[in-house]
């Protein structure tokens, strides 16, 4: 799977959700977080609402590919 960038970025997260055929709510449920957290992780890095996705959660989502 080819990500647009290296590691977690909002673009890579969007790409991963698409590959997993998950919407924001479904992904949040699988990770045990609120949908609002997923929205913050997907927000552009130049927006004040952006928050970085914890590496542990990124890896949990990546593990769903296998």
C-alpha cells in the first residue's frame, strides 16, 4: 500500500480509512476513541482544531490491514 507521505499525516489517515473501507465513526469505534478525536486527527495541520494522532492508535489502525 502506497501512502502519499511517510508515517501518520492527515492525508495518510484518509488514505488508510479508504483502504479499510471505514468512515470516521467506524474507525473511532474500532480504536476506542470519540469521533471528535478522529476529526481532529484528520484536520489539516495548519488548522487550530488539528491534533496529532498518537503512534499507538496509528499502529492499531495499520494492523487492521493484515
